[in-house]
C-alpha cells in the first residue's frame, strides 16, 4: 500500500459518511413515528398534569435539581407549561405547524425531565431522544394537517424525501437502547447466571400465584435452574434485537421478537411509556422508500377489493401502489426486485408489510408454499 | 456540519452507556432491570438533645411519606426492591435526607436526619451503611 493510498483512506471514509448522511430518503417512517409519539407524550405528561391540577407539583415534595442555575417554574406557570406541552403533543401528532409543535413538545418534555433527578427514567430518556430527532427532521410533509392545507390551497406538495441523517441517528439510538441493556446484563454474572430474574420472580411469588397459572407453571417459574437458562435467553434476545435490526435478512425477525419482548415486559413490569414508545419506534426500520411495490387487484372480485381497501387504509408506511388489473386476473404483488407473487402468498406478503398486521402475518412467510412463491425462481 | 452532529451524538451516547457502569443515576445508560437488590432503612431525626425519633412519627406538622413521595422512598422501613440498582436507590435516599433537612422550617429541634440502611445486593449477604443529612442550623 502506498503512502498516498494510506493518506486517501480517511478522506474516502469521510466522503462515504457524508454521502450516507446526506442521501435523500423517504421521511415516511419518521412521519408515522411523529403521529404515534403524540399519544405517548400525553401518556407521559398525564401524571404530572393530573398532580398539578390537584395542586401538587414536583417542588412540594423531595426533588433534586441537576443544577442550581436551572430555572424552576412553580405553581400555575409550571402546570400551564405542562398543559402547553400536551397541546403541542396533539399538534405534533396531527401535524399542525409540525416543526414548531414538535420542537415545543421536545423542549417542554426535556425541561420537565431535567427539573429533577427523580424525574429521570430510561423510558423518558428514550422519549427525549425520539422527540429531539423528530424535531430536527422534516417529518411534517406527509401524514399531517400541514400537508392537507397545502393541497387544499393548491400549493405543490413539499418533497417528502430529505437527508437521511436523523433517521440513521434514530436507528442507532434504537439499537443502542437494546444493545446497552443487553450488554449490561451480559457482563453481570448475577444477571447472566439467572440470579436476578430468579430472585425477582421468587419475591413476587404471591403476585404470580394470583395469576391464572397452573401449579406446575408457578413451580417452573420459581425454579432456580429455569432462570439459569431463561436469563441467557433474555440477554441474547436483547442483543439479537440490537444487532438483527441492522440487516435486511434478520430485520423482520428482530422486529417480531421486539414486539413480543415489549408486550411481555408490559405485562410483567411497570415501565411507564417504554413499551408503547419502543414498539412505535420500530417503524423507522422500514426501508425508507415509498410506493415501490405494486398490488394488482381485479376490481370485479370482492376479495381483491377488500384487500385493496385494507391496503389503502392500513398502508401507513406507503409501501404499495394499488393498481387495477383486467377482470379475471389473479391477485398479484410485485416486490421491489420485480418478483411477482400471486394468490394466497400475495395476501400474506401484503399483510406482512402493513404496520398493524405485520406481526400476525410475518410467520406466514415461513410457510413453505409462501416461501416457494416468493423465491425469484418461482417468478 | 452534519457529520459533526452525528458523530458527536454517537460518541455522547456511547459515553453515556459507559458512564452507566459507574454512575449512580445512569442517565441515557439504558441499564434496564439491573438488579434484584433490596433495601430497607431505619430513618430517624436526631434532635439537639440527642433523641433519635423515627420519621414514621409525624413531627412539627410534617410527615415523611408526604415529603418524600417518589422513587420508592415513602416507606423506608419496609424492605423494597431497588428498581434501578442499589447505588441509584441509596443516592436518592441520601439526597432525600438532605432535602427534608433543608425544607422543614417549622421543625426547630432536629439537628440532622440519619438512615441506617440494610442493603442486599442480589443474593449477596446484607451490608449496612449509615447515611446522614447535613447538619441543620438553629436546632434547639
């Protein structure tokens, strides 16, 4: 290798990084995440607002400021700010003055979280990250009242693509959440060895016995040996999600596992808004391009029309163009690579790409007949 | 500029993750359900004349469970799970002692608050620790 080549490498890497960060990609995933994050913010602010309206705010009981200089609102001003945050969250979700509403939501939630060390929790840290990145991304050009108003006024639609760096950064943060959590358990012998989960379950045995579980299940769940394996399974699950999300081959499996993981956590622990937020964030892993798959339906066939309606209503990530085929044509989906799938496998494929039905439909793609139908050779 | 922002955020995030291994509060460290550790504490007010009064008894119109409502600290004498780890929990208890000492102006007899903590880190044997608030001025 020559000295010139060695010297050129950092420049090449920097150029490749700049190209990646500046590459125009669809902001549809972030737009959908913006819509979904509004209710999460309301859920997050609700206990603060409820206490405030009852006349109790953070400074009435133990709290610990991060810094003496941090401005502390009290009384009606504090409650008013929280209410403003709730209004901003609704506006952000609806896409009314989207950029301003998202920035205001982020600022108010951040202000409240940093008021006291006691306000800080992992789920709120994640919420701050999501709001911060939504605030810097142009996520209001679709799925928003702003876009609707532009259309009503006859103004040309704004470009729904933008430099992808906020999306890549949010993907990094999403993976970091699972990765950091999994790694901290992996390097802790008590966690990886099963002591932590075993003790937690044993101490909650009374709660466990209140569940409609057979005795043998309670017995297994409180068995030390079971947790020796279960803890490793949990740790590896988190690490699989963190890593699996990055590759197309494992991404759908990672998303599917992540949903199960969060539903399990929500059922067994109190994690505030973490489960809802984490499941919502999974939409950013969709390939950031839109309408690059074609669904061809026969408008004279009732089943085709029904699927067309489902896709028009639930294709929130704008994966499909729905086209009409001549009467008597089979239902057909053409994937990005040109692979055409027909009949039942096409239905399974379509449903596996809609956010609301994906979790249920993805396992169907493993059925041999569907796999064969989707292989390029079959096309 | 874009590159600087992205690299800075990535480095900062990795720094926060690393900091989570030694910091009490672990902000942005994302260590979820870190321990099964538990703790309990006998918290008392030590008065100017040397009495040690449990905080479970209301004093000067104050109640501990009204003054300290967050982070599982309302009933310290009951053995609790340390949700975010022992170090985090005891840092909050320590800060709560200081806050109560500083924010109970009607109390003119307490010199300081003291917590005798028994902590069980996962399945390790218990360890004992003494936490004290700052000394209050003007106690009689």
